[in-house]
C-alpha cells in the first residue's frame, strides 16, 4: 500500500495541531474521546481523519483530483476507507506493546 496519499493528509496535521496542542498529554486528551487515558484505533482514525474530511468538499468519502492539494492533483483518488486502513497500519506500528491501545509514550513515538 502506498503511503503517499496519507503523507499529504498528515502533512497538514502539524500545522493544525500546533495551534491547539502543546504536549503529548494535550494531544492524548484531545484524541481520547471516551476519557479513559488511552487511544483506541477508532479514536486514532477519527482524530487523524479530520484533514481528510475537511478536504472532501462534496462529502462523498473520496478525495478526487480537485479536492487534493495543488501539488497532488492528477494523482489517484483516495477513499476514506483507504485512508483509515493506512492509519490502522500506522496505529499497529505505534502500538509497541501490542495491547490494542496507544498510551502517551506510544503516541509520542513515531511509527517504525
């Protein structure tokens, strides 16, 4: 699976999050929709899909050429499902202890 479509969506993340989040704890608390102190796959996917959803102007679940940033136009369309599958792969790489959750330490470390 290509990580290129995800890369352009994730490149928007630091700019948007920087204005809102100042530490890993802040980031975790914003992602942690149910307040249990850990991040589930669904919480991770939902949080990291906001840029995708914002770009999906016609709300059809697909980023077509016109909805992609100018430097990506002409590339293959990206479905929301493809985007969420890529996020699931990243989540799996960050879940170092394989317990199905991300804690603050795992969340702060980049996927390998």
